[in-house]
C-alpha cells in the first residue's frame, strides 16, 4: 500500500507540473522559437594611413616596382614586393597584374585612380586675356607738342592748347684749368 501511495503522489506531481496554469491563455506556455541571426561579416581592415595612393607601377627585369604616395606627408617612394615604408607600417605583400591591384600588409589594397576621360588644361598653354581699355579722357592719346629749334639754339614748343614755351639754349660746360 505504501508503494501505491507513493506511486499516486508521483502521478499527482507529474500531472501538476505538466498541467497548464488556468490563468494563462491557451498555447502561451509553449517555448518561443529561438531566432538565430547570422553573424555579420567582419569589417574590412582599415589601414593605419588612409592617405596612401598608388601613383604608378612598372616591371623591370621581372620585378614589379610601385609608386606609393602619402598625401598626408606629401612624400612618395618607389617600392618593390617585400619593401616597407613609413617605419614598416606600409609593406607590399602582393600584386595582381591582371587587375592592377597592390595588396599591402594588413589586407589593405591600392589601385590606380580611374581617369575621367577629361583633358585638363595646362596653365602655360592657356592664352592670357589682356584687359580691354575703357574709353576715357585719361586713356586717349595725347597730341605730341611741336618743337621748333632756331639756329641760335633757342627751342620753342607749341602745346596742344596753343601756348608757346621758349627754352633758352644750354651754356657749354667750361672745364676748369689745372
């Protein structure tokens, strides 16, 4: 009998644990589904210096050379694969000649700027516009006064207003005797 009593108690406990709460809505005791969000991809690595530009490259004796320019320091260098610059912060790891992309240490890539297919005007070839003079009294050509020299050396100048100016002859310079 004692075994049956324990068995009945066990059934009651199991029933009570498994029974719904009478104050809850039907179906509210179901576990909520766990939504697993996908892990976002890691952000691309940022270089320590974002002012770097690839200005050019060439191949000489089966070795590629690259022109790296630092806009912040206004300094450029020619490097080859494995060379470093800026105290080892910039190091060339690889180069893909098909895509023309240089990969630097840390996963940062550089490529040449795409041209905008524009022809830039060179300042030395551009014509310089000369200022057009305004018509005013000060820029009109002035009449040249007439000069008349007499045999005695006296000069007479007639101005545009009709006045006559008389200039006496110069005295010869007398050199002192020694």
